C-alpha cells in the first residue's frame, strides 16, 4: 500500500498539489489525458520548473476561458457523473465537493441544496481537484497523511467580501485538525487545498 504524506509547512493549494504530484512521478501528459475525461472545455494545463527560496520546484498552472465562478453542488456532481473519469476518480472528487458543500452549508446556515460554490465552482478549481484525484490514482496512492497545516493569517478578498484567514468554510473543514500560523499575513490554505487535504485529515 502506497501512502502520500502532505508536508504543509507553507499551506496547501490546488496548484501546489498538482506540482507535487508531477514531481512525485505523475506525468503532465497523463494528467492532461485524464482530465479530458471531465468533458469540460476551455482549459489548458502546463508545468514549468521554478526556483523557490533556492530550491527547484514544479509549478503547474491551469488556465481557463470560463468566466463562470458560480456553480451549485448538484451541477458539479452532475458534471462528474456524466464524465468519462474512472470510478475511483469520480468517487474521490465527488466526496471532496460534498464535504465542502457541507462546510459551506454550515457556515451560511442553509441547506445543502442551496449551496452555490464561488471560487471553487470555477473550472480551474474543478480541474485542480479532479487532477489531484487522477494523480492519486496514477501513483497508486491508497492512504494519506498530513502534517499540521500552516494556515497563514490576516484577511483575503473573496466572493462574499473581505474575510478572515482561514476563510469560514476552510476553517470548518479543518475544525479539530492540527493547524497553526507562523504569522504570515496571507492565505496559505486555499479552499481547494483544504478540500484536497481533507482526504489526508479525515
């Protein structure tokens, strides 16, 4: 059984996860081919080597023509259900989105059916999450573990306005999990990153 360990000393986001998976041996070509099964047009994925604090790293960038950032949970689940993705990828991606939907419903005090995702409803966020699940499957990962999450601090501008870091839904997802802040005044754990790390923290 292969185990993936997330070392989140500087938080976690969707593109950080994809970059780590490419560095771990999941080829960009495989990710691109697998994501075509999502059957959502208007996106591209690319990777480049970058230097961060004197260290080599892989930066994976997802760009999209889609301008819509608002999709309901049911719409995203329908996209996944109608896709040509493998069963395990569909199952993991659907579970991640359902978990975020539950967190959003809780912080907004509404039913799950009324939840509309904003930032994570955009195609690039959907590609990030599905791409991560494709990478997990490609590398044969069956179990996950995660370090305490450095969540950052301060505030961030989001669809609902200026919100504290971590954002309410992110904080709900991470409730009861090991987190800390080293005083950096920026969002280090994005909602997409929190969703992905939920697999390791559950």
